[in-house]
C-alpha cells in the first residue's frame, strides 16, 4: 500500500523535483524517470540500430550513463534534452565501434525503395510509416522523429545534436521530401 501511494506521488512530480530527490539519496526514484523516458530513448536508438536486442542494450546503457552523470546536469528542467543528447552520443559511439556508416541525405540523393503505390488510402498506417522511416539515413530519421513524433523545437534539437537550427530545418525538409518519395 505504501509503495502504491509513493508511486502515485512520484507521478505528480516534475523532472527537476525527481532529480532533486535522486541527488539527495532517494536513488530508487530514478525508476520514475526511466518509466517516463524509456520509450523516447528506445525510439532514438531505433533510428540508429534496427535490432531489438541492441536497442534494449543501448537503452540500458543510456540510463546507466544518465544515472551516473545526473550530478553533472546543470539545468534539471532540461533533463529530456540532456537524456536525448546522451542517447545520441552513445548511439554514434556504437555505430563508430561497429563501423556502421551514419549519414544524412545530400541535396541530390535519392533513396531506392519498393513502391507503396498499392496503398490507396491517404492515411498511412503506423507500420508503413515505421518501415519508411527505417529506410531513411539515421541522422535524417532522428530529426524527423524528434520534430514530429516528440514535438521537440528546433532550438532544443540544436542543443541535443549540436547542429545549427538552419541545418536542422534543412535536414527536416529533405527528410520529409525523401519520406514522401518512399511512400509513393
């Protein structure tokens, strides 16, 4: 009963409040942050690697790194951006170690895909969109996902990726164009 009451009260706390509790010694409280952001981190990782076991392993590594570095977080209300930056860095490191090439679309690059012309509906189902996103280069899929699935502003995306807002706007524009071509 006590655990249930504690869990309900944790649901009501803001990220900065949770972080304050964690840093004051209530380390179990970190589970609430994991619960809140696990899906977000998994989607971020999925943009780089496409195997469920690797996604799960990297997600765990990301949360371990976040937990151990929580004391270094200067602005607790920016936890989400900070966590995504950790996620991105760990994914890029993983790709580098495994020699996975991480690219973005160039101005004239097109993606060779199978046709989705059998899809007569104007609404695109979740599975079709997931398949289409998987065909995009990781950096392109990442910014589209951040912008539209997670509704992250360009300013926040810039903090996460280290890229200028103008670069991110262009990457989103190119990504949408490529996604449109994939879904034709």
